[in-house]
C-alpha cells in the first residue's frame, strides 16, 4: 500500500479538482432558483419603490452628465441621461445581492440576500474484486467484498482533501485484505475511483441584525421572522437570507485484489518403519533383498524403499547392494543398510543424521537406536546403517541353504463377495527349515503419479489383521477392484 501512496494521492488531487468544478453547477442552480421567487414575491414592493429608484438614478446621472460634459461634447441632455443610466446599471450590479425587500419587513429594515454556503457530506465505499490463486497460479476462488465508512461521515466546508480520502480508503482496504493475508501474498491492480452525487438538501437561513443589539437567528423558520417583525414594527437593521446547501456524495473506490497462495509446504518425516529383511547371507549365491516399508504404517504414504545394502564390517568395506547384487564373502561379517526416498510433499527430518533426536526407526517391529544416517542436501533421500543388524556369511552353507521354494494350494479363484482365506502349504524338501508365517492380500489403486499403491489389507495372521483400522481392512473381494497376493516365510536360523 505504501508503494502506491504517492501516485494515488496525486491522482486523487487531479480528480478532486474536477469534482470542485462540478460542485459549482448545483450551487449556481440553487442561487438562480432563489433569485426568481424573491423577485416574484416582491413584485408589488418593486412597483412602489420605482419612483424612488428613478430619482436616485436621475441624481446619479446628473453627476455623471456633468463629468461627461467636461470631457466631451454631447448633442443633448436626453442622450446624456441614457448614457448615465447605463453606467448607473453597472453600479447597481455591484449590489446584486441586495434585493427588493418583502412587504413584511418594517420600513427601517434593509433586505439583503447574501448568497449561499455549501457543505459536503461524503461517504467512502471500497469494493474489491477478489481472485485467489493457488501455488500454480490457477484461480481457485473469486468473490467481491465491499466495505463502507458509514452514513456520509465526512462533513467538510470544501470537498474532502486527498489525504482524508486516502486514509479512509486505506482503512477500508485493511479491513478487506487482512483475512486474505493469512492465505498468501496480496497485490492490487486496476484501481478506479470517483465521486458519485447522491442527493442535495437546501434551506434558507434567516438572520436579523439590528442597528443596536445582538443578532436574531431565525434559522430556516420564515414564519418566526414574520412574527418577529409584526411584533417589532419600529425595528431597524438588516435582514439577511443565506441559502444553505448540503451536497451528499459517495466516493467510490474499486480495485482487483489478487491473493497468491504460497507453494505447498513439505511435511517432515520423523519415523521410518521397515521390515522383512533377508538375513540369510549364503556365500554360494547372491544376496536376496526383500525388505519393504511397513504397508500398515503411515510411512507407506511418505516414502519408498529404493535400495538395500550389506557392507562388510571393515574400514570402508565393500558394499553389496540391491542395485548390484553379489555373493557375500564366506566368514565375513556384514552390517545392513537401506536407502529411502521421500515422496512428493515430504522430506526427512534432520534428526536422522546420526543422533536420531526427535526421530524413530523401527525395523521388523522393534525400535532401533544404534544407527547412523546420511541425508541428501534436499533431505529427500536418507541412507540408514544399522549397527545392530550384523550377519556372518556362511562358508559352504549349501547344507543350510534353501533352494527353490515350492508353495502350493494358494486360492486365487475368488468371486465378488468371497472372504479371503489362507490355504497355502509347503511342498519342497526344505519344509523344515522355514515356515509360512502368514499370507496376505492387498487392494491396489493407482495414485496421481501413476503408481500402484496398496490401500486396504487382509492378513491370515489375526494379530496383524486386528491391528488394521476398520477402513483399511479387506473383508470381501469386490468386483472391479485389483488385488495383489503375497506370502511371508520365516526361516528357522540363529545368528
């Protein structure tokens, strides 16, 4: 607002000059209106006074004639009288405000019409055409808001100054814009302003100023004035009539208010919840990577697991990653690490960098405290190393390794309305080295980024199923929905 103040005041000043010129027109009209009735009302008085006025004119003309005779030759006296009458008319024009007095005034009272006085009553109205834009610049809301200063509260003898109007406009703009400033940055454009005449009010004010004594104010009550002079026939002095004009106008200010909402603020991630880590490091085959973000936690909506690592427990030891799987070294100790990427609208809290202050890391259902973290500069990628997850790769571990797992009996031929059920069983030579811990189904949907994500779940493990929110449970299969089946196996091994 301060930036456009000088320009607006200058603009208002130019506008006010035009308004002052316009205001003269109605005032003149009132003066003309006032003159005509007075002459009509006092026509009888004019006739009575004509002889006296003629005598006065003749007296004046005689003196003028004498001066004219000295300066130039004239043909006859009649011509001199005519010319002197023209000059006496100019003198009478200087006394144009003095009118023939009405017959209700005593002989000793002079009648005088002293023009008019003008008062301005101004109301300020401000109207904003509001457009709210989101972070992309798209208009998401339009409305019109108006505020008013009240019932013609600015009363001045002259047109209100630019400073007065400016202050009133700014106060009303503040009322309009304050609620929108909480939503973003506000700017204005396409400003337009100007006065609108609402109506006029006028009255004649009567005052008698006696030759001696205090003036008598009759306000606009002419009958009271007549009664006074009826009771004071010997009064002497001047009876003055003033036309009191009141102009009511609206100063109308309109503009476009643009509200620019800020970019969406990313939310900090303070918890990581992962599980299902493959810990059977067999030197005879590349490491399997099976970890996932817990689909039942809030983390599933905040991040994706983009890579896993096993790093040999030596200074700057070699790393085997999911992105480049290799066989571990038999007898070497490895510690586990994971790389996570924050989804749109999220970033990882600084507390993940080493200390873990204000952050929580859960792995396979247990809270982990011994970890170290590395954050990217934009805090969108986090690498966590778990000091407590250490595994020694087995030497010639084929006797303890599991080959191709054969799971049979899974039910896939469901119809809409069917309830999920666990029917899988092991059918391979390694059935004593592992167990089917649970089966689970996920209802999948495609999000705005084109990714297929789970939105509902069913577990054959009742403890996991009961932990789900009611709106996250799959109770029956529905027509037209997409489902994904998974199986969780648990190894019988010790470290």
